[in-house]
């Protein structure tokens, strides 16, 4: 169902670079080890991700400008990633290790880390949380299948089902409770879906054989991907209603990883030759901009992946810092007002995808999901 390498799709073509604008970058550091990766940011600039400790374990973290990076722990495990944080500072992600087998968690400053359980199986992973504390992700059922879930306080996990197949995963939820992800059909293909409490799971359609929804804003605009076996790459497409249409591009592959309420998109691309040279970018005001062009001259950074963006235009991700190490970053952009993207996105979605390249994360997905 998935390729055995981390090829991704490309959004709108990295053929245009925006004008150099002032931006400041913050190295978020580590937990005493050699690397860190940021995956989520909230409206106040709090960042979550994963970082290596002095014991060479990888733990989920939350970072703020006031307190720096804090280790959230791993229950009884030795590996974890934090992927989402809401305005209240509640954090979601998953942990794994010798004492705990793949568990989605909800963390809060007053309550610590809570195991969210499963759908009757052996593991779960959480990716997104909204302002109401509703959590989405994927979890094993009693039959061993992986299904998307919605977790709410006092209710627990609700199985969101599939599109007729045996697999689904949810990656993001907006303020209105709309959920996006991927789900398999009875024919075995995987399609992007949009789920709501009133309408259930709706197939968004694809241009090729597979598709995934990765992010959604309050207006219901989605980012995700399409994969075809024709060229073996993830290809760009968007939506008008539920119907996909090609976006074109510069011949590369990559992903869009997040969209804010201003319609600005963060992501990354491989270069146009298909090599694994990564470039973090954002799309704002109708222009795709290499984030490296916003940095001060001779900053020493090479920004590789932009993974999330908030409404203030703060972008998080990871790249190579001046010391040659992979570190999480927070980039404060001088954000222009959104322009033509509103026309492009009206009524729905731009879809592209995200794949993580940390070896521990890849091993975890193969161990528990048999995919990715």
C-alpha cells in the first residue's frame, strides 16, 4: 500500500520563490542528546515534537519561549513523539518501548500524561487535538485492524470506521470537529476522507490510486496527497467540493503538512530531480517561498522540513543547524496578507502528505501498522 521509501508529493511547484523577507529563527535545542524534531505549534507559539535525551532515548517534548524544552516522559517506554497542541497547552502524541506497546497519550500541565487506550487491540497513535480537547489518531481494533478514532473526555475512543476496507487513520481535527485522514475502500485503495458528526466519513476522491488528508483549518480547507502507480510518486491535487483537480507543479515531489486559518500552507519538497535534498517552504499570498531565503545571510541553517504553521505565521519543523546537527526550529516570518490562495482553496482542499524520516519512527510504524 505504501512505497518503501519516504517519497512525497509536491504542492504547486517550487518553481517560484518569494521575495526575501525578514524572519527570525529559534533553535529549540534537545533534551541533552544529539537531535530534535518539531511537529506542532499552537496560537501562542508553544511547540511540540520529539527530542533525544542524554540517555539516547527519544522523548516527546513541549517548548515555550518562557521555559524552554520540557520532557513529557514516556509512561513506561523509551520512545515518544508529540504531534499536536491546542490553545490550552494540551498535548497529544504516542509513546512506545519495553514497558508500553504503542499508546496514544493526552498530556496537560496539571494532569500529566494519560494513556488514551485503544479500540480493543494492542496499540494506538494520536496526531491531532482541537480547542475542545477532542483527539484524533489511529488505533488497533480487537480484530487487529487499524481504524481512525475520535477521543473525547468522558466518552473515550469512538471508531470512525473506514470507506469499506480494513484500514483508516485520522491526522487532524478542526474547531468544528471535522476530521481528515486516509481510509481504505473495499477495493483496497486508500482515499482521503473528511468526517463530521453529522455526516460521517466522506470520500474526498483521488486522481490516482491513493490519497491522504493531513491537515484542516477552521474553514474546512484540507491539505493532503495523491499517489499514482503511473509514475510512482505522490502527485499534487486539490478539491472543488469533493472532486479532485490537478494543481500542476515543477516536476518534484514533496508535501504540504499544515494549513492555518489564513490559508497559508507549510510543507517541504524534494528537489526537481527527485533526489532527497529537502527544502522547507511555505505558501502565502499566492507565492511558494523557500524558507531558507527568509533567513539572515550566513545563518548556517538548512531548513529541511516545515511541519506546522499557526495563524501568526510561525512555522515549526527541523533542519540542519550551524553545528551540523538536526534540530527543531521555530521560524517567525514577516507574513504577508494572503492573496490568491483564497481563490484556489475556496470550497475545500489542497491535498498533499507527510512522512517522517526518523528511523525510530519508521520502525515503530512498521512494527505496529505494517505500513509506512
